[in-house]
C-alpha cells in the first residue's frame, strides 16, 4: 500500500477568497474555475443527515432559471474531511474519478464556514431509489462497487454507502458525494458490506423476483439497513455470507458477477405489448398523424427538456432526445421502463418508474431532504399521450383533477392527446354505440379544465373523428 501523510497539508488560499470565509480552500480539479454559488438560488439539504453532519454539508439547488434544467449539487467540508479532499484534489484522485465517469464533474467554489466546497458542473434531474427500475438499480450498484474498488488500493472507502449518493446522467450512474470518501484500512468493511447488500443489492433482488413494489414502498420511508426475508433473497443472503469470508477484492468481484447475471422480468404485460411493431425513427409512410404532428411541434418549439408521461417503451422519448432535448420518460409499468433503460444507453433519456396519479411525495419537513417529483421532474414540454382517457374513465378523475396534475409537471408547454368515443379513435372504454357513451367525456370539457390552468389552449389540426392533440402553453 502506498504511504501517505496522516494529515493533509492545508489547501492554498484561493484568489478572491477574502470576499468569502477566511478558511475557504482554493485547490480545484484541473481545467475547472472557481465560482461562487448564485445567491439567488435556494439550497436544500440532500438526503437524511449522516453521522458526520457537523463536518460536511451536502445540498442541492433549485436554480432560479427553472427546475426543468436540473439541480446543482454542492458539497461543503470542514476539518479532516476538507483536508482529505484537498489531498485528493492535489494528487489527482478526484480528477481521475471524474475522467473515468464514475464521479460527477465538480469544480471548487466558496461556501461560508466551510474550508472546502465543491459544486457540480453537471445538472441532474434528481431521482430517488423508489423511482428506479431494476436496470437502474443494477447500474447504481455496479457503480458503487466500481468506485469502492478504485478507492480501496489508496486506503480509501465510502462512508455508509447509500443510494442517494448517486444520480443518473441519462442511464449512467454518477457518484455525486465526494464528501462521503474517507480514509480506511479494513476497519468498517463489514458495515460497508451490510450497507451495500441492504441498500443496493436487496432492491435489485426484489426487482428480479417481481417484487419491486416492496422495494418502492420501503424506500419511501427510509433506506434499508438489513436484508429481510422476501422471495428471492435466500440467494442474496448466501452471497453475503460468502463475501464476509472473502478478501475485499474477491467480495467485490462476487457482487459484480451476481449483478451482471441478474435478469429482470420481461414477460409481456398489457402495456409492454401496446405497440405491436416499433416504428422507424425517421418519417415514413408507416408514421401516423400523431408521429408527424409531434415531430413538427418539437422542431418548432425546440424544447431543452421533455417529460414523457406514460412513455411505454419510449418511442416519443427517443424522438425528443434525437432533437437535442434532455428527456425524462416515466411509466408505472416496470417491464416498459427496464426495456427503455436497456435501449437508451446512448440517449439523453432518464427512464423512471412513476405513477402520475400517485407520484413520489417530498420527504422531510418542507421537502428539505427529498423534494417531490413534481418539483424535480418539471419540463419545458410535457407529453401526455394516450393517458387522459385512462385517468378519466379508468381512474374516475375529473378533468379539473387531470389538468391540475399535468400542470404541476409543466414549465411551458403541454401536449395532451384526447381519445373521443368515435369508432375511429378506438377508445377502449367504449362499450356500445357512440350515442350511449357518457356525454360529459368530451374534448370541450377537457379544454375548459385546461384553460383554468394554462394561458393558451388550442386543438391542433387533425383527423375529424380520430384522436386529437391539444396544445397548452403557460
């Protein structure tokens, strides 16, 4: 093992540090610049408090330019934590982690009362474990194992590994808490192993066993701290026993091998088989009214962010990403989201498992730990395609309730697909002749409700008796 000083030398003073705290540090990753957080931004604690709360701060911003651009992370450090990170900046460890893509890109900033402060250059659409499908959990777990493996030869480890130490850039997991790195030989490895199994591998096992709902409900309250007995966890308990009796490199290899071997349920569901054939990405005669209309709209509006609600396997999400937008695709069908995750490896798409009618609430007073989904996932352009008839007729929501839900996620534009009672529209709730269907369910009623939430509401040109698009703007 490489020798290293027990105490890192102080960071040199930063230029302009006199404008901030006297103890502000200045060493920064190569190629980055010192900047001060915008005082117009609000900062919130990110994640539940950890044992070393007096020595570090980890927070996210809701930028004044709008949350649809994503959140910035900031890490403020004091005492030994700051000294360690200063050394990791000087010796290039953090820069190597950033270049490898395992650590999000951070630059040094100034934060009063903290010796060292690092602010992310990436902007993340914050997501939390209960919104992750099995494929995202697998990627987060593998990323945690890889970063632990890279730090171990340096005598470093991750303090109490937790899922909220990670965010996703598309479908690539990024470690975003440099303040969680600490010096460790072998002490604490058993606790770290327990945290990895309970906080990362258990959700993967539950998703693989078809019990993702258990992981989702449990994570809504607090991250797991022990493996409890569920279907599919016996194999995990045996793996944990083997890892406890193996050297650390072998234990990491065993966990990596198990994660890579996992297969998630991929049977056809009522929604995963919604599209019988996949349409080509470029306009062809196979495209219908909706595909051509959405392409034209995206080209005209040029949104920087898109939220695709009820995305299914993500055809419209990929259309938006192909035209330069950062896309969040949400669906409550995990098979669909897992498939999208596997197919979107090179796209700027974040696929999440989320029920729009029962979305993730905030955690902590005033959302001080985790903000609600409608605050985190707002986008310039929201697509609500082929879902409002299910909300109105299947879930018995009023048009006003539907409009309120959609408006909460919309920053600028909303596109809603209305499915009338006509035979051509193929409304699955039609049980007989059009004249026998409830009269309250009509495009005019939905547009009236939307007009109470949006400044502009217009019906786009389209087939007279088919499905139609309603375009709203704030």
